[in-house]
């Protein structure tokens, strides 16, 4: 907890991230969706084809950042959920530098940009259909822990 490196116990796996619930009327292909996340000067763009890092991913089974939580047909329709997984997390509550606390991380494979968002902080986002250019939703998300 004194650094910004993950210290996972053996067998640790997490399914952290963002959950969007779609309430629109027009269906959108998951393959056409693009999510831009930003925090300060850092931003990353994720798609269904963006590859999570294999070396440090919290969930080794993670092969895509996006998962449709619905009928699984690859099309986001009214009432379905889009899960956007974080690829890493750590607790730096005892660190002397920022970010401090429990942090979610997105750093796609081969990307030099890392987006770190501490819990109880916010991140900006733009979710759009890249094929049509339509912005489905945008704003800021407060990172407040949720359990189910």
C-alpha cells in the first residue's frame, strides 16, 4: 500500500470497471462502440477490438474491454448493459505520492498512456457509435464503490 504497484495474492481475479445501461431506441453493434475515458491530461480510447494487457491484467480471462450483458448477440439494445472492464487495480493508501487510495487502471496492450482513477474521484467519458459518429452518452462518472 506504499507504492503504485499491484500486490495481489495468489489466484486473485477482479471484474472491476464501468457498467452502462442502455435506454435508447436504436440498436448499436458492440463492434461499433467507442469509449473515451479521461482524467486530467490523460485519455484513452477503448473499443471491442482494443486488447487488454496480458502481463498485468487483473483478470487473466479478459480478452476484450467490452462485454454485452444481455442476450449476447453483439448488439446493444434497450435495457441491455455494456460492461467496460478495468484491466488493473491497486491500493496505494499508504503512498507518499498521488494517486493515493484504491485505484482502477486502464492501459491497453502496447499503449504508453495509462489512465488511473482513484475511488471517490471522477473520470470524464464519451460513449459513441464510431460507425455513425453518434454520441450515445457523455459526462463524468464519480467512482463510488458498489457491490452486488
